[in-house]
């Protein structure tokens, strides 16, 4: 029997998929869903000399991108400003001054199999914005 999933639950599954993706590529995950008044970051990781702030956008693979745009399009100027603010607070609070900040976007597209299991495809954009 298929399980009904909330939007948040699907988003969490998308973030889990991105965490696996990053770990397989040598990233060290520092934090998840870091929230301060005025901003939130889905995933914070390090790799080499970078501290990487990742915004994850999960969408159903069959979503009409002509009509609704790509998942990354949801990261508008206001959202980027909130992410940058939260990132500056993280760097200050945890004294990460020796690492170069980088802002990435992970687009996660999922399909649901007849069994109810979800499969994920990740389109990862490094340095998606400054």
C-alpha cells in the first residue's frame, strides 16, 4: 500500500539524498537545517578549503518546468539574501574564518515507483550564487 507523504517529508528525503551524494564526493557534513532569525540553510558541509552552504529544492520529476520553472528558480534574490545572512552568522558563531564560503544549489527530482518507493535524480550546481 502506498504511503502518503507530506511536502516536508519529501523535502527531508531529498535532503537525505543530497547528503549521501555529498558524502560520496568527500564532503564532511557539519550541520543540517541551520536556522537563525532571518535565515535558514539546508546543509552545511566542508571540502578542502571551502565551507559550503547548500540549498536543496526537491520537485516531482514530472513537474512542468515550462510552466513552473526549474527547482533552482525558487532560489530568488530574497531567498539568496536570507541564505547569505544565515551563512555569515554560522561563520561568526562557529569561527570558520579560515574557510572560503561557497553557495551551492541541489535540485532533487523524484519519481515514485508503483511500490511507493521514491527514486531521486540530483542536479548539483556549485557556486550557484555569491
